C-alpha cells in the first residue's frame, strides 16, 4: 500500500492558498475548526474566518448573508452536523435562493471510528443528492481534494463535498485532472466495472489483480462527482462492461449506487451489485474494524463481484 | 417624516394585501397587517432603496424573516415600482413572479427567500458582517414574527448579532401575540421581552408598531446607537385595520370569504 495523506489537512491548506490570492473567500466553522482543519485558514486570515460556535443552523444562514454581500463562503463541520442537522437551512436558505455557499464536511462515513454511530454520517450523500441543483463530491485522495477545493472556489453556485476523518492512500498526481461532473477512469472491465468513490476507491483498486487471478476482467472508475454524474463516461462503461459493482462508504440507499442505478436503468439496464452500509447504524470501533464488520472490504467486493459474474 | 403620505401608503398597501389574498384564495392577511406600517415606513421613508438602486451594493436591505407576510412585502415592492403592480393579481398562482413565500430568484427586490421560520436573522447578520467588511455604510432591517421566535436558530442568531457588534442591524419584533395554534403566551411565552433581549446585549426600544411617530422615534434613535445591534419590540395587532380581523387568529392563514372581503374593503377605503 502506498503513502497515505490527510484529505482534510489538504482542504485546510488549499483554503489558505486560495485565501492568499482571493480576498473574497471567507470560511465559517462551528467549533470544529481544529478537526476540519479550517483552523489553518483561521490562523492566516482571522478577519475572514468566523467561528459560529456550536450553532450550525446559524452558520449556514450567516454564510448566505455573507454571500449576498459578495463573499465566497466555505462552511465546514462534521458531515453529521453539516447535513442532517441543517437540511432545512441548506435547502431553504442556501439552495432555494441560490447562494454561492460551499459546504465541505469532514468525518463523513463510518470511518469516524470510536465516536460511534451518532457521529458516523452514512446518509449525507442521500440528503444532499435530493436538493435541487446541489453538486455532490466525494474525493478519494489528497491530490483530488486540492483540485476539487480549487474548483469549488471558482464554481458560482452551491455545492457539497465530503471528506473522511482518516488519511487515504495517494492515488493521483498533479498531472491528473478532476472536475465537477467528471470521473477518473482507471480501467473499464470487460466483465465487471467497479464504480467507487471516497475511501472505497483504494479498496476497490486492490481487488483488480485479485479478480484477474479469478479469471474475471474487472475495471474501476473513480466516480467522485456523484452529482452531476459523468454521464459520458458512464455511457461508455455501460457499452463495454457486463455488470456494475458500486462501492461507497455510505448507506446503500440514496448514495452513489442509487444514482448510478437510476442512470443505468434509463440508458442501458445492466446487472448491478452494491457494496455499502446496509440499512443499519454503525458503532464504536477502529476504522479498520468497522470496515471489516460492515463489509467495506476487498473481500466484500470480491464476493459480490463473483456472484455478479456468475449471474451473467 | 411625511406622516400623511405614510398613512396613505399604509392604506393602499392594506388594500392591495387584502385583494391579493382574496384573489389567490390563500395567504396570510393577519400577520401582513400587523407588520405593514413598519414596512411602509421603511420602504417609503427610511430606507435607501428605490427602483433605481435596488440592486446597488450600497442599498439598505430589508429581510422579511416571517416570510408568510409575503403579501405585505409585495405590496411595498409593487407600489414602489420595483415590479409592475399588475403582478399583484398573479399572487400565489401558477407561473407567478409572486410566490406564496418570498423567493429571491423570482421576485425583484426580495433580498433572500424566507418562509421556513427562524432563518432570516442569520442571513441579516451575515449581510451586516459582510457590509461592514466592505466598509459599506448601509443598514439591514429584519422583521421577525413573535411566533417565529419559538425557533432555536433565532436565539443562535441573536448571539451572533451582538458578538459582532452589528450596529448596522435593526431587528424588529412584530409582537402581535398570536400564532397559528393560539396565544403565544400559552405556547412559548417570550415575556419579559425587554429584559430578555437586553440580556442578549441589544439596545432595546419598545414602540407601538402602528404609530408612525413612535416608529420614526425608534428608527431615529437606532441611528445613534454605536457598537450594539438594535432590537425594536413593536407592539402590534394581528389583522390591524379591519375591525373583525383584529386579534382574530382565524385570519392568520385563512383568506376572507366574499362578504368578509367586501366588508373589509369598505372599512379600509373609508379608514
């Protein structure tokens, strides 16, 4: 396994770099700046940083007011408190009036670990997906996180990006390009193509050779832009592969899997399988033990992939 | 202050509000009538906000946090010529510029969308902070409903207003004592209101929200306050201006019937 790097650390550093060039960027947090790493921006630009305290609803609203005054706002907190807690504020105060506010969560998914289910947001993608016009991003490594943070600054609308608590393996380098509505094709499999996002991309990547040794030609697409989906690439995948296996650190309901299934069922119905959190809450434990127990593993992908392959 | 002109504008606004809600067979008359005198004072006298400058960065801003009083907002914007008065007849109908609750994307002059209660003050705070950062000397006026302050976000926002010493912000409480399910005192009593808002480090002024002399006194005093946000407790009457609608919770969100409409129009026209 390659070098690992913190996505939230990269997010914080990228905000600082953006802040050095652009005077109109402001950052808001809700008493979690140390964890979300927006504190890096706070240290550099205290006059453009607002710690709203433990009041996420007020943070969202304040950001919309700042946006109306011409600022580009980034709001951060844990995924749990940045989405579910303030769903109505995001829908009615940001999206409906169409304010340029970016929501970047950290500690998304079950890999939050020891804090347990109250802090393990496995439904944020679903919640954000259904908001009209919302962009939803889930990067899989540090390089991509920097590129997407920069793209979010330029993007003149509202958007949500989720980051994990733990470090993820470096998958890309500066030559690779990423954007809203794009994806990164590692390989299109003749038998199975795995569509993954976030932490599940590196897990899925490790299964490709193992599939090969089983006589299955498997591919992988990093579908980090969950909304809008990269429809061009997905159509290409659908024309070249026999089955799709979607893997995500999120509930199997309403996430990347649901979006891809929706797309495929209209364009070209295809056999599909889903690796994600089944309809249950998580619990305390180390991130590795949680991934193991809740089937976010290479083995889970291989098992479901084999069943999918056998059904062709 | 041109008091006679404001009294006349209030009368015109009430008539337009009543017609809008009657035509639409839906909408909120009671809470629009309780807030309209303050809104007329702001839109037709106090605020730097006109057909010519309503998108300019240095305009004063009005936020109707109690978005259900949308007809009151539309009457002011329409009578100011921000959009044609003909739009009034489309209120709450399909393809209309005038949505049931204020929508920034569809209605010129609406600063932000409101309707889900308790969210307007946070927006107003952000606006006030942003304008200070840009060294724009405009004022932000935000009307809050007294039922709306049941919402927790409002209290979060109050702490933000004083934390950032937003002396360019005036929060106005439309204190008409009624919410859909009854008397606010019987649901979540905000009394003692003056002490409560003073304790949040606001400069508090108490007025009769239907008396233009008192309204003018309050907003003039507000302009002298430095380093603190201003909170104006406006004692108002729900349904003010039509005798049988006053203090009658049945006219919160129920449109008047034909005979009620005709009777109310007569009262307003003769008032």
